[in-house]
């Protein structure tokens, strides 16, 4: 329910497949690297050992651009 691109009749509906893929990738990247999880008190990426620090949105965008 957090990713509104997956629901059909909203303003966030994607008409192009490329836009849909970009929006979903950005959502999952934010969820896994930036947003802190209350239960584990860190991000899912930190819990999995992928990264050792919280990312900012700027860090996420820079990783996408490269």
C-alpha cells in the first residue's frame, strides 16, 4: 500500500512501463536503504549486511544516476 503506483485508479498511475519501473525501483531503494524500520531499528539493508550506515535521499539518487 505504500507504493501508489501499484494501484490502478489514482493520480500516481503510470502510463509508460519505463516510468512504472523507475518509480517502483525508487520506492524499494528508499525502503531498503533510507527508511528506518521500527522493529529492527535500522534499515533492511543494514540488517542484511549490505551497508553499514543510513543513506540519505541524496545518496540514493546519486547511486541511481551512476
